[in-house]
């Protein structure tokens, strides 16, 4: 798997064509509460891993988080393209905590 869009598509296919016994099928069968619990757990694990000197752990935990976020998006019917559009809207803009002026000289 080379990118997040491919991961999203794989998760979507697993939702449409469940593979009994797979972890992805387990999450979809358990439903939104289980998926949200896993996203929360994985988020915490990323934070803890970021505090440790082993960057490999951070990579591992981030991969877990991204996978579970993709499961959440599919479960909620959010298309990956919607996320890409939202990110594109933010390109070149400053933080919401300030006036959203375009950043010059990137």
C-alpha cells in the first residue's frame, strides 16, 4: 500500500465485501462505538510514542491510527475525497486562531 487513498479504498471494499474473521470486518460488525474507542486508543498511543526516543514506535502507532481513522470515515460515509477537498481549502491559510490571511512567500 503506497498511500492513504489506497488504504481508504481497501477499507471501503472490506465494508462492501466483508471477509469473515478479518479485523476490519470485526470493527464494522461491532459498530461505531468500537471504532471510536479504537481511534481514541490509537491517538493516545501516538502521543505516548512521540514522547519516546524510538521513532519506529511512532511510525508503527501512526499507521495504526491512520488505519482506524479510515475505518471511521468509511463507517460514517465520509469519502476520502471530502478530506482532500477540505485540506486543499486550508492550503496557504493561517491558523483559525488568527485572521485567515493568505500566507505570502511560501
